[in-house]
C-alpha cells in the first residue's frame, strides 16, 4: 500500500495534467477516510507536504480536495503532530514579515499549514474558510500542542482582535462559509493561560463579544465552542468577581441556556438576573447534554471562591438549577447539577474555606470520590 501511494505521489506534481492530479488527490482523500490509511500516509511526509501545497492551488477542486484530506489527517493526534512539525520547519525558513508566499525562494508555496489556514480564514472571499477552521479545530485539540500552535498563529500577521472580529461578525465570509468551527478553536486555545489573559483583558471587552453565542440557535458547533471557552475562563479564580460583575455578567449567560419556562413567585424572580426574569412559556433549555454539562462545570468552577458563591446565591442561581434537576435526564448533567447545588445550599460556616481549589484531597479519597460518581452515573 505504501508503494502504491508512492506511485500516486508522482502524479501530485504541479506539472502533472490537471485531471490526473485531481484523480490522484481524490484517491488520497479516499485513503484518509480510515485510520489505517491515515497511518500509512504518515510514513510519507513528502506527500503530506504536497497536500499542504495543494491547499493553495488556484484550482478550486484541487484545493478543496487537499483541504478535505487534511481535515481527516489532522483528526488524529499523530496526524496533527506530523503537520505541525512540517509547519514549524517551514516557519523556520520562511520570512515572517509581510511576504507573499508565492514569492518564497525555491518553493512557490508555503508549507506552514497553520499560517495558510489563517490566511484563508481571514480572506472574506475564500471558499475554503470552513474547512480551514476545521483543520485548526483539529490541530488545537491536543493540549500539549496548543502553545506551539499559538506561537505560529501570532506570527501569521493577524491579530487576535481581527480573528475575534471575523468570528463574531454577522456574516464575515461572502461565499457562505460560516466560520462556526472557530468556536472550538477558541475553546481549545483558551486552555492556555496566555490566550485566557487576552480574552479577559479588562480594557478590550473580548469575552463580552462571545457571550451572546451561548444561545446561538444556528450552530451547535459555535455554541459549544463558545461555552467551552467561557468554561475555561472560569478556571482563573482571580477573575471570578470580575466575570460575575455587571461589566461582564457571565452568570446570566451561563444560566439562561439552563433555564426553562417555569414560573417563579415575585420574590424569587426579583432575585434573578434581569434577563432571567419572567421568561416566556416558549423558553426551551439547551438541547445538547454536552453543552449543558460544560455550563454546569463552569458554574461549579465559579463556586470555588467565597465571593463568587455569595454572588451566585444572591442572584438566586439555585432556583434555576432546582428546576433543571427536575427536568434533566442525562446522568452526567444530573451529577454536575447536584455538585453545584450541594455547594450553594451550604453556609459558608459549613464550607469553611475561601477558596475550595486550595483543598488538598489525598489520592486515596480522590479515587473513592471518582468511584462514587461512576456508581451514581451507572445506577441512576
């Protein structure tokens, strides 16, 4: 199989007749559809480089086919690692200034797939923007590779402000590409404290631009990516009070997707954030259990600090969670909901700590608690 792929590689030269090149690329795309085929391709780094080159081809069928193959290849961590190495080695030889990749000496095209994807995504007229968002979503998924990808993105010539502006625009791309997969990209990148510092820069109002997408009905991918980003931001306990302040009002955007059409008495309603008061009978909860779980995990993170717990109680988060618990069928979400409620219903005297993250739980107890959670999920 490797030998046959080497034979096909001969037809991937830019000098090869168009129909033969396209036929060869389609065969490679077919090979990337299964794990064994992708594993074989990793033994042929020159073919991977050819695919990266063809993403930049002027022929739409050629560039699209190459991009689709790279989406499949980067879906595996091994594939992402291989492409990242190629990108980094190319990055070392390419001029990082504003140089056109078509003018690179001896190459004609860049082999830095991350920079290529950034250029395509930011090109409003590109028809490959969504595929390139998928590639970046795949390449930013492995946590241990995130910082290396961030470094190349920051050398791509596009600022974080420009990338956020493209993502949050009503319709940035003019060809119908939606850039929804930039949501998971931000979620993956926000695993890095470096990116979280940018997102929560109090002078930039970045995180505030993402908040409305927690209730974005057109795309589960975008919605989930934004919620994942917000959840990651809650890991920084020093930012909790700011996140819950009127300047950001994060709590409203975490609770609203979890709220249903239930009616509360005036006393309970008045305590709720303003946009959760007197919700209509047509109000529905977030339908995706994975997104509900991330929302609950974000609330759990916010319960780590005494000041944040006080705000959650004052804003009556408990009544939203109480009604969610009655409605919820997913076992993981039920457990996550109970974990938050268990903290909120306790007094601070019972909790006895300003910051729950500073509690050191012995390893033998950690395993016991994990087993209790597993039993709950399997037996509920």
